[in-house]
C-alpha cells in the first residue's frame, strides 16, 4: 500500500468545548502538500491528530506508513548529545564496541543491518549545513535554528513514509533555509507542510486551504494558489454585486405589490360599503381577491427570501481577513531624538558592538545575521534581561521587547487580563475597546492565553506591549513572523505602519523587513556593523546563493 493519510468524519474540540473540527473529511496522497489557512483554523491541530499526538472525539485518522512530525516549537533537552537527538546513540555505541573487539551478541542485534548509520548521520548533517556539529556535542551548544535542523535530520534519518512539517523555517537563517528547501524538494514520499514562508510553499505540488473546518484543494504551488484565489475572489465580489442588485429589486417589487394590494382592498371595501352588487357575489369576489392577494404576497416574500439567501451565500464566498488598525499617538518620537545608545558593548556569548552606536528618532532598524550570531542576545541585553560582559546599553525612552517565545503572556489569564497587567491604570472598557482594534472583540477577549493559536498569541502579545503604559517609544521584535500565516503577517505590517516610535526587528524574513519600511540595516556577524539592502540581498535577492 502506498503511503497516504485519510481523515474521515473527524470531530475534535478543546477541553473548554471550543470546536476545531466538526466532521472533517480530507486525504493526502504522494507528493508535497502545502496546508494553508488563517491562524486558529486548526492547521497545527490537524498535523498533531495525524501524528497521533492528539486523539479525536470522533471519526477516524488512518495513515499508511510511518509518520515523522516536526512540530512548530522544537524543544530539545539541552543535556542530550547530538547522536541521542538523532536517535542513533545506541547503534553508535554498539558499533564502537564491535570495532573495539567486543563481539557480544546484543551489539550485533542493536546494529542490525544499519552498519553505515554513523556515515549516513554525518552525511545528513552535512546536507543540512550542520557538518561542523560533532555527534558527541550537546544540544546546549547549538543555536535555536540548528536545533530545528537537528530535529529534521533525525526525521530524515528515520526515512518515514509520511513527513509533517509545521513552520519548519522558524528561526532559520537564509543559509539554513536553503538547506531545508533542498531537503523538501528531494522528498520522495507524502509531505504536508504548514508554513508562512512563500519560497517554501512555492516548492509544493498542491495547496490545501483549510477554512471554516473544510479543505479546498488547489493544484500547483502557492503562487498558483494566489492567482486562482484572486480570480475566485473577483468572481465572488461580482456575484455579491449581482445578488445585491437582485435583492434591492425584490424589495422594490414586494413594496410595489403591497401598495397595489392595499389599493385593491380599499376599492373592494368601497364596493362593499356601496352595496352595488348582491352580497353573495361581493362575498365570493372578496374571498377570491384575498386568496389572490395572499398568494401574490407570499410569492414576492419568497422571492425576497431567496434573493437574501443568494446574497448571504455570495457574501460568504468573499474573504474578509480583518486588518489591525491602531492609533498610538503617545508612541511618537521626534526626529533627531536619541532613543538608544550602545557603547563598546560585549555580549554574553561573544558578539560585540565596537565603539558606539546611536539610534535616533523614529528609525526602523532591521537586525540580521546567521543563526547563533547573537541577535537575540543583543535584544535581551538592550531590554535589560541580560548583563553585558562589558560596555553599556542605555535606552532613553520607554521600551518593550517581544521575544520569540511570546512568554510575556500569562497562560492562565485571559487576553483582556493580560493586557490589563501592562496598563494597570486603564479601565476594563478602555482595555476592551483598544483590544477590538487588535481583532479581539467580545468573547474573544475572554479567551485564556493558553488556548490561543500561534498567530492569535502573537497578536495578543503585540497588543499587550503596544497598549502598555507608559507607551513604548522603542519596540523590539525578535523573529515576529514565526508561526504567522499570510493574513497575520499582513495584519502585523498594518499594525507597525501605525506605530510612530523607533523599531528594531530581528528577522530572517527579508521580504517582511522590506515591507515594514526598514530605514537602517545592521548585520551582526561577530561584530555589529552597518550594511545595505543590496548587501543583504534586497532588492533582487539571489535565492540560489544566499
């Protein structure tokens, strides 16, 4: 039987009763499938159900073949050795024992037919750009991006029939992403990948769009999907205009019919009052007129109801992905004002800022560099979370830092309660009014942080920081597009357009950095230095050699 995934009549809800899937039917066959959809639609949940990490309330999930799952947030025990992470520690130990002359039977049983496991492991690490990492090193010695690639290497070594990837490019620099793209392109089995990375999604064979608990299929890669979706939306908007015109017409015809019926009724009453015909004749005519009028009214009301249904159906086909719109006047920084000063700064893990560096006015700084270069360490040092080895980092305005892990939120509190923590002087009504601009309206503001999807959690954390008191005039974001779908990235972009303070964004997502109007580029590679868009690959980014 060829590898495949079949999901039948799937029902799943969270512990608080919130439904995720109600009777989902979908199947995935050979090839690479990009699973897309707005945050909160259930993409990661579906992958976990397929991987057997969650149990459905009802329905069936059948997988033909072995499954490998790379989750969104890779957490590895820092004490583990690399070979343990790759799942080959026992085979290595047995091989080394045999090579040393120990011919105990259990060693041969452990090795089985996998005599080249160490060579394959080193080759796989090399293909992913991890050839410099020794098998005896511990996970605590590698960067976050390298740990993602190590988890992927472990899956590739297992050679599963079905591979599930959830936001695999998170925390990966440009070089590491190229390695991942190559691995995805060469994958021979069934692959389902959830990602906001356009370049990765352009490598898939088909797109599965998960929306409102149903999957719609589109042939081709993400670019083809966007083209098809644009044509669909244009047609849907055209149908709305036609349905609206028909609805208005039916309303007019019903009103006209009611006027005519009222006139007939008045005329019939007049004839009755004047008794111009025998009572039995007038009574029969009155009953016939009432019956005819009733049918006429019902006909027009049915036509109006049908027109309303057609309008509702047409409107549902039009996607309305809301955008964040915020007005934050107190975040404004006058041009020329010194916001941040870095002076002879040496960071905890070796990177440094030689001499001095000032950030002035509402500058927008893009902080780039390879995995492990120290970008997060620099931001945490500026935020006061880490002490520098030497030198100074001094912010001259209120600042807020949004880390990769979004741990500024208390999982046990609701969205509204989390925001209130950062703005203790704000009334409940004010908190909720401002949260509505971040798309947390009504009951959504009362969701516990622990139940939020990746994109919703990011939006809640961003709201908490941007609505904080005092208003932040320096905002620092660390890999903000991780775990965000395309709609959420657009929402973030529009939110940052409204922000009038200074901005420092560490990211490997160059198209996103370009979209938010970066005015200054800093490259951290041992030392922090100024660079240019052309040097980092914008415009005209060479995708093959980065």
